[in-house]
C-alpha cells in the first residue's frame, strides 16, 4: 500500500471500493510495527481503533459518515481520551486513565476520525527536541540519530513515517511548527482561543493551543474546521463563527508580505535555511506578491519574555501534581512535607523541575515586579507591534528554526542553547497570532527545511489559502 498524503485520496478509494477503513488501519498498524525504533507512539489503541474503524466503515456504506471518515489520526500524549491512558510522557502520570475526553477528541470522534494511539512528546510538553520524555526520545525518520523536534515530536514522526494520516500536537512556543519543520511536514498553530483547550493537560494556559500536523494543507484546513469553535467548557475559546476553511482554500489572492529583517539576518540562522528562504522570497515576488523587509526591534526580548511567562504558568499549573490529589506517590514518606518532596522529585524529570523552579522564582515576593510583571509588559508591546505590522501587511514571513534537525544529545545539557532554538517560533505564541510551518525542500544532507508565515488573529482562512498556493 502506498503512502496517502490526503484524506480526499483515501475517501475516493473507499468510495470506489478499492480500499476499506479496516484494511487501511491494518496497514498503519504494520507501519507502526516496522517503525518501532522511531519511538513515536507511547501506546497504540489497537482495540478501540479497530472497533471505530469497523463502525465508521459501516457508516460510509450507509452514507451517514462524518467529514473525517477515512482519517486515521494520532493524538499527542497530553490530550485526554476517555478510558485511555494519558501521561504527558511523564512518570508523574504513569498509568493514569482519563475519566473524560477532551473537546478536540470529542469533535474528532463526532466526525468519524479513527484515533490510532497516543504519541510521544517532551514531558508535559516542555522541550524542543522530544528528549525529555519519560519514554525516551522519538527519532527522526530521515535519520534516527537526529531529533524530530519538540515538544510534539512523536506527532510529527508518525505523519512523516506514514504511521497515520495526520496527528494532533499542542503548540505553546513552537511545539507543532518546529517538529513539523524538522520532519518535512505542515504544522499549524491556530490563533489563541480558536480551538478549545478543555481536556488538554496544561503547560502554560495563556499560550497552549492544539494544532494539526499533516502532509497536505487540505487536511490541516479540514481539521481546523472540525476542531475550532466555541466550547462551554473553555471560557478562553472565541465565540466567532468558524469559516469553511476547505472551501476558502481556493481563494487565491496576491498578498503584501513583511519579512522580519532581523530573523533573516540573524547570526544563528543556518546558511542553507537562509538560502532556501531567500529563494522562496524571490518566488513570491515572481508570483505577484508584494514583499518588503521590515524591522522588529523586540527580537532580543522574545525568548526571555516567553520563558519567564511560561515557566510562571507552569509552576502554577503543575502544583496540582503532588502525590496527594493525583500523580505519582512515594509510599515511604514519613511526613506530609516529605511526601510532597519525594513524590515530586521522583515523578518529574529534570527539565520540568527546572521550569517549575524558574517559574516559582519569578513569581516569588521581591521578584514578581522585576521579572513577571516586566515580561507581561513586554508581551503587550510585542502584541501591539504585531498589530501595527498587520495594518500594512497581510502576512509575516520568518524562519521556523535556526537550524535543521540536530543530533540527539547535542543540546540537552545546555538549556540556554535549547531555549534559544525557539527564537523564531515564540513571536506568534506571545502575540497569539496564527502561524504555519511549510516545507521548502531539503538541505545538502537531505534534512527537511521549512519557512514560517504568520497572519492576523483569526485569519487562518487567508493563511491556509496562501499556503495551498505556496506549496502548489
């Protein structure tokens, strides 16, 4: 069976009776088995996926199937699915069975997607390489010695290595876009508040956003249409009407595109990525788009502001994992204080501990004003500067990551180097804008390269239509 790159292709074959959903699922199970060494899945849902596939196949034959019938999809291991284990790739939640389903899972199931398993990620979504997972690192299918990016590394690898058609990740500071870039896939971070976070294990609540990783823009558009929209269980979700993203893909317009000059001129940017982006810029001009270089003088403040704010929110969100309410519990503690200390010390990995400590520090008396409040002020300046840019431009162009995929272990011991790898992805996260990572070929070593486009709040329709034209 060949690799399918879009749901439309699969649905056509099923309608022509050249393929059945149970057969397709069996193919993906085989692919997962053949690619076990990539460590993309924390668990494969063999039983529930088979039951789903048979039920959806029957619906297809009856003509009552939903929009996603035929789609086999994986979910990041921080997205709750009733009756299934969810761990956020942490020892802290080892064996925890979710008592309810997240809104995004409910909406997938309502439209007859088949959920094939939970995918490896950095522990509690904290990391940019998928190396902090309690289950070990996921590995890049191009070269298993390389990282797939993080934190949604397993999601990107599963799509890259044809273990499912699409996958859901979560993007706090680039955790959908960067792994998509490292694995040559399409990664979409929607506007903050476009998709419900209910049932998604929180890292930083004012940043976290669910997003799809796919091989086609059409599938990203369809998934966004299904997942987006108001939700009574999440007060931060926008009540705005959800556009028909798949239909709007055909609206091809010429755009005014701003290139963030400092990102292209950054010394951190790999020369091959820079060269590929410059070629893309020339192609955009040839296609009739207006492209102009603009300055973004707050670039140096992005990573510090991002890590102050997200670690502060992580410190608050992860305080619930104490061995008393739920989570890993040390059984030998002699006192309540000792129970807290031992349970948390054993349950959390090093990177999660580092971020909790950082966050607790910046929220502490005497430092709150100096760090947390200042970072919030910087975030407001960033948001305002982006809003000003979008008065004159439709889209903003920048790199996704400074380098292509790097070797497992190369940056793990240097947290600062790892954090600075987020320099280009955290801008849309701080401002809440939608952004997409699109593949632009490979470097001389055969590693995928990528480019990032950012749009105005809630203009995913424009972003997706442009992406469709850009890749065609």
